[in-house]
C-alpha cells in the first residue's frame, strides 16, 4: 500500500472516531444544585434563555 494512501486512511480514521460522552442533556427546567436548593423552575416562568458559566458547576441554560 502506498504510504500516502495509508496516511490519509489513518487521518480519516482518527477524524471520524468520536468518543461517546456521558454528559446529560440540557434541560430548560432543571437548575444546577450548586446555585440553589430549589432545583426546578416552572416552565411558564421561562421567559428568556441565559447561559451561565459558574465555576465548579456544569454548564447551565436558564
């Protein structure tokens, strides 16, 4: 096999290989436990979407 063909096959294999993640899906009604003791928000209370970046806390969508 030609070296160039082998190199392209290796690059494509690495590029197409994506590891599975154990991340949970983002929910608009669940809140992070480290921000408040009340961890759910009623759906009718959601008026706008905010993205919160809190240290030591998962990515939050409010």
